[in-house]
């Protein structure tokens, strides 16, 4: 997108009253009402090969396949979640300017993260590489409510640089084309982001799944607590209904394991408006 595509984002979001989810949504045997979850593409089992997949071997065997990059700001920040869809390479923490991220992909029963161009806003994200033949799998994963758009490289900055860190001390500092922007050839690589076709405000009884939040925040925590804190602070529309589904995850790409210490770290980082809503969900009387 170009600067001319940026829209005004100062219209206040509608805030819905906080309320506990209906009993039938808290019963594991009655999951049918959350039909949007079933509309998500099925998980393609693709085991991790090494810490960051086998993109190098894939590219070597494919000959001339082009390398692409995607800026992930939600579940795509998670290495495990990316691996469930396709083979990707190394991921790097970045800051992306001119975009806002928030709970803006609203279905009748569930709500997910989305982004849109918005001057003056920014978000932390993870940029990762993949081969051109992997792109369509991620298009399918994101679905029809998102549009894949090219990102101006001038809007992406390395997280370590933004924090004035010493790159030599960083395990995964930044892609070379961002650290050496004067290399004309390198700056021609396509970098994509999935934007909402239409940003939506939160709606009553459209729940954010805790299992989805766990995937997103754990992905951010992989790059440090400060990185995750910054992402949470910039993420919009936290206030609204949520569903506590850690015991029986409804998100199809939920974490395979959630250690208690990781769950505690996630909970301690979540904003007060989300925690207040979460405290109203009584899972102790679950009939299932």
C-alpha cells in the first residue's frame, strides 16, 4: 500500500458491556454455536525440521523459486503456528509503522486479530521468509476477510535497532535487506502483510478465544518480555467478551503444550480490560 491508502483511524471503537458467555458456550459438548472456528482451514501437519524449518533445503532443491517475506502480527508470530501451515524460514522481531493491529476480525461468535493502514500507529511484529510456492497456503489460512498487501520497507524497522540494542548480541538480529537498505538488489524482495478488507469494532457475544491469545502472546514472548509488552500495549480493542478455553482449546492451531510457567507469564502481561472481562467467566461450574 501507499501513503494515499492510509485512512483516518480516530473514530472511537464501540465498547460492549462486559458479560459472561452463555452457559451453552462454556460446555465442551456444545461447541456448535462457534461455527466460525470450523470455517478456518484445516491444519496441515508439517513437522518442524530444526529450529526454523528447512527453507534453505527447499530453496536449494527448487532452483529459481523467489523468496518472499511476510509480516506476522498475530498467530503468525508463533513459530509453531507458522509450521502448521507451511515451511518457513527464520523469524525476526520488527516494528511496523503506519499500521494498527487489534481485535477487528469479528464473526458472530468469535473474534480474531486484524490490521489496517493507519498513520501515526505502529505495532510489533515478526517478519519471516518463505518460498514463493508457500504463499498460497498462507492466503488460504488467512481467509477471505484479509487482503495480502505489499509493505513499504521504509515502514519496517528492526526491533533491536529501535531499542538501541547491540545487534552483535542478538541471536536473530534482522534480515540483511533491512540492515543494509542501500543494496538495491536486496530491497526488491517482496514483503507482505495481511490487512483487513474492513476493520470491525468488537461486538457483544463475539468471543476472543483464550487459546488463540496464548498462541499470539507466546509467539511474541519468544523475542523477549519487552517485545511482548510493547505488542500488547499497541494492540487495540481488548475490551469485550472472551472465552476461557485453555482446558478444551477451540482454536484449531492451539499450542500443543502450554507449560504452567508460560501460562502465568501470558496472564501477567495481559491488559486490565481483558483480565477484568476474563474474571467474569466462571469455568469452575462447567457441566462438561
